[in-house]
């Protein structure tokens, strides 16, 4: 007897159910390294592949596959016998923020249309900003809440590819953003910007 699960179609016919898509080992390594680089666990400079294989308890092959994906995003550079976590120059930072400004403004316009139709999501965003006021002395919690706030708006646009592009740019500059939000003046300015966004969403 087959253990393949089935589902009933609109016509009543039994058809095989779609399998659950589970992340592959390279996917898991890629996502973890991506977060770690963004959080400053791996700082700009060389890293060795052996400690990574020992950390994830895998061979070098899935680690290299994950690193190639990170290289495509500009986070690392792969050389023959070396892996480098990239540092961004001032010019590169300015370029990334300029691109982000265009993409995020577009996502905000598209997402706003859907958020206005969803009072529950708007209330959730308002509550999140109010909670963030308590994080002035905890930049790490504020940074995570800040990212969540913005990504909820961008994902409301219903354009997964756009959200993925914005997410990649956020990861690239995250270590530098941490320095920015560590000052009280930057924190308060950012919170005012969040309230301005909410005001426009209500309108």
C-alpha cells in the first residue's frame, strides 16, 4: 500500500498531494551565514572553510554552494584558497542606499494600497512602532523590530521578487546600520520617520 498522501480535486478525483518543500542543507547554511554576516558575527576579512564545515558538521561541498550564493549577493569574495567577507566603501554604501530608496519607495506605494484595505495590519504596524519606543537602550531589539516593520509593508505589495531584492540590500548594510542606531539622536529620528510613514498610510 502506497504511503503517498492524496488530496481531492474540484471534480472529486483523488490526486497525489504536493510534497512539503523542505530547505536543503546548502539553503540552511546560506541563510545562517547570511544572518551572521549581517549581525557582524563574521567581520570583513578572511575566514576559513574548515571551521564552517565543523560548525555545520557537513562536507565542504554544501558550504561552498552556500558561499557561492553569498558571493552573488556581494557579501563575500571567493578566491582559490581563501574566503573574504567583503567590506563596503563609502561609495558602495551610498550606492546601496540610493537603490534602496527607489525600491522601497515603490514597494511602499504598492503596499500602502493593500494596507489601507487591512485595518488589522495597520493596527499591528502602529502597535509595533509604539513598542519600539521602549528599545532606545536596546539597539539590537530595535533593529530587529525596525526590519520587521518595514518588511511587513513591503511584503504587502505582493511582489516577492521585489521583497527579496530589498532584503538582500538590507543584509548588505546591516552591520553599518547597527552603528547608526546606536546613538540616541538616530534612534529618535528613525522613530519619527516611522510615525510619518504611519500617518501617510492612514491617509
